[in-house]
């Protein structure tokens, strides 16, 4: 990220603004044709069959087809990174909590600004009987009252002991201090407990270590009392399952992922009410590779539709300058020549990674796209990779200044297309007036 520095802003006369305003998109054909609405974005963190000490990061637009964003994205300073659970906190950072070892009484924490580069924060002692116990599968749970909890399974006698689910609750905003552990009341010998709340009911899904089935329990409070409503082969998925993790889909239905660890396969099932579930379906592409993961759904963009077809983008705060490419880099610049006009014209179409967002294809030369690379906007040919599609997709938002349109990066939620010293890049929205102005554009009729 750039170091903030003072920038000189040229004063623009009202006459220039008035002339350029005439190029705004109006009249027939001005209505947006692209699909509008938030684009779901599913971030998954996992360890793999090949490593218990390196975390992999994956991304999906549909909660089914996942693409690798970064291998070996995080290695803790010591121990393992099994069962990584991901959450985005109110401070804008992504946070991990994970199992640090097969035995011991700690869980680990790390965080990231962009979900790709992770920094170790701390280990927290929460388990039982020190080195002779085991502390496994910590999972984030944000309650409806705003409290942030971690639910984990602990045994006082190691890996063969009777595991029991506990919770700890953050006692400060930066998640550096935690309450004492409290059993949540689910019977002993359950591990990998994942909790969600729907309406006034808490739903827990956990592996019964005796039967090896994933079971379902409900309660009116996080600490119970819990009622086991689904035991044995209640859902028809069979035994030998663990690592349940839930995500809610845009339709309001739920998707439950789970690991058939003995066969080395991964599955999911869907439910409208958390009680009745579909048959299990094997997760394409990653079954047999990933292990015990969680999925974080974020919605990128809002209901702002972006006009499609050949368009140009004019800077809101420098209205004599337009988005253009030059030497395969993105800038905002005044437009004078016929070449300038062509270089400032893009075909706006459905996003390569998600059709509810947008991608910008150059008309000169044809077939190249604006994408971000190391935060800079560049013009490049589509290489067919998921990384390229994600980097070349931007979601329309109402202009951050209150006028025009702003564009949020699809794969870096919270980062916006903006100009900085007239160079195009993506930066995190820091709430400043400068960023809001630099990240606002008017979609106009094509210049070329």
C-alpha cells in the first residue's frame, strides 16, 4: 500500500466542468443493461492432505467451484495450522483461529488485511491439563448481540480422551483478551462443533466421536440446554464424517460442508431450515485435497448497475481527465488525440468472475482487460486463470462521494478502483475524503 503523501490538486474552472459535463451518458441507450445487485464472494481457508503446517486460501463465486488464490498463504511460527476458521471483524481485518497441535492447551490467531498475506498474532491458552490434553477445531461464532466467540473442543487426557465443546468470548475490540473457558453444554465426546443462529434458535453440528456421525443439536441459548435432534445416520450421509462448517447462501438456504476423512473426500449438503437436508454431494475439484475448512461469505457491491457496451469513465474530482491505458498501465489523463480517445474507451461487460459485477475490455487493442496486479491497474490479455478473472472483476457501487459510480474489487472486498497521483490502482477504503473522491467516476458515452 502507498505511503500517504500530500498531492497537489489542479484547480478546474467551471467552464471546463460545464463543457465536459456534456459527455455524460444521457438519452436513449443510457439505461444500464448489466445485472445489478451484490455479488456473493466465498472465501475458504483450509489445510490440505499434503501439509498440516501451511494454510491454503481459495475463492468461489457460487460456494461450489473453488479456485486457489494462494498456496502456503500462512505458516505459523511453530506448530500446526489445522482446522483454520476465518472471520472478518469490524476493524476490516480478516482473522484466523486454528489448532496449534495434536496435543496441548493453546489455539492460534493470525490476521490479514487482504485475506492473502497473513501475520501471526498470538497463541491463547484455553485448554485442559497443559501438554497432556488436546485442544482442537476452534471456530468463530459471532452472536446476535455482537459478541465474538470461539468454540473449541478440549480433552484433559489427550487425543483418546472425552472431548467436550467450550467457548471463550472476546473481552475487547481487538480480540487480544478473552474470557475464561465455559462448557456450552453439548454432551462430552463431541468434537468439531460449528454453531449458527437462525431466528431465536442456536443450531450446532458436531462429530460424535463414538459413532463417527455428524449430529445436530438445538438450543435457546449458546450455553444450552441443548437438545440432540439428529443422531446416528439421521441425514443419510453415513458415518466417518467430521469438520462440519456452514455458510448461508443468498437465497437464505444453508450449505453444510464436511470431510469424509477416511476416504479422503469432501462433501456438502443443502437445507432450507437447518433441519431437513439434501443428500451429500461431492465437492468438485477440491475433494481429496482440502481438509477441515470454513467458508466466509461476503457480498461485494450493492444495487448499482453499470451501463454495458462501449463506455468511458471520467474522474469525478478531475473532470477533465478520463480513465485510459498507456503502455499497458492505467491512468486518468486529459484526452486530446484520436489515439487518446480510443485508449479511453472500454467495452463494459459482465464480470469475468461474477456476472453481477463488471469487467473492462479495451477496444484498442481489442481483447485486453483492466486488472489489478500488486494493486496497480494494468492492461493484460486474459490468461484463462481464476486469478485473472478475479483481478479483472469490479463491482459497481453508488459513488463514494454521493455522485457517480465507484468500483469495488471483487476478490479484495473493501478495496476500490481509484487514482493516486493520476495512476490507477486499488486501495482499501480508509474512509477519507481523498479516497472517496479519487474512487468516484462518471460513466459516459464512449470517447472512441
